[in-house]
C-alpha cells in the first residue's frame, strides 16, 4: 500500500472550510499511517485516566473543534500536536474518511495522514499515557476482530467491534469503527 492508493480512495471536500454547527459536539481525529518493519501501521494513543471522555481507552490523536480552527484538518493537526508533540509539517494530509457519530455525543471526522518516519512523538502526560502503532495487516485480518454487544450503564450497544489485544492494548468501539470504515474505503477489508 502506498500514499497514492490512500489518496485515490479518500477525498477532502472541495471548497469546504466552514465547520457545520449542530447539537453534536464536533471533533476531528488524525488517522495517521506510518512505515513499519512489515508494512504500514496506524498510530494510536491510550488516553490517561485524567481526561474527561474515554478514560484509559485506545484512540486516535484528536479532539474538539475550537472556534479558531479554520478546518477539520487544522483541528486534527492541532490536537495531534498538543497530544503527541507531532510536527504538523511532517504530516501529509491524504483525505478524510467517513464521519461517525459516537454515543457519547461526538460527531467525529477522521482526517487521514501520512508520516514518513517513526520519530518525533512525545506524549502529553495530561492526555496521553502511551503512543503506539498497530500494523495494517493485523487490523484487516478477520481472525483479529469480532462484533459483539456491549453493556454500559444499563444500556446495551450492539454491533460493537472489538479487536484481539495487540501489544497489551484493546482497540474497540468508535475507534475500531473508524479503523474499519477507513480500511473498507481503501478496499483492504
């Protein structure tokens, strides 16, 4: 897989700079591809137990749209810089994947990027307890994930994606759904 394959299957809407208003909280995350020993990998973070939402969970770098953000790409890059210390000039934006709505009230836009090397990351200890990556080959292998129900606060959620543990990390829920949607768009699943 190379950047041109990703770029061909994703797009950035032409002329769209305004971020739509609505009752949902708007967010953008950075789904970042980077080279690995055995092919491309996708970068993830584990959130600390100090953050407001999704404590201790695996996520993408990203977060809430701020009034000064001129685009969702700017939001994703700003948040990634704040959370993992990435130099935004080192990220090549390749497009967007499908927007998703989380049960926690967030309208999430995944911004997809490429980072040519594996250095330059530093976790913000207030928000991120770990930065790691998972190989794309692991993510697309049907033996590594399942769809099941999940109960929280007396409410049952169905069709939730759970991956097998990878490097002591559990990828599931909305982050796993973003991964699946993205890899489907890239015709890898």
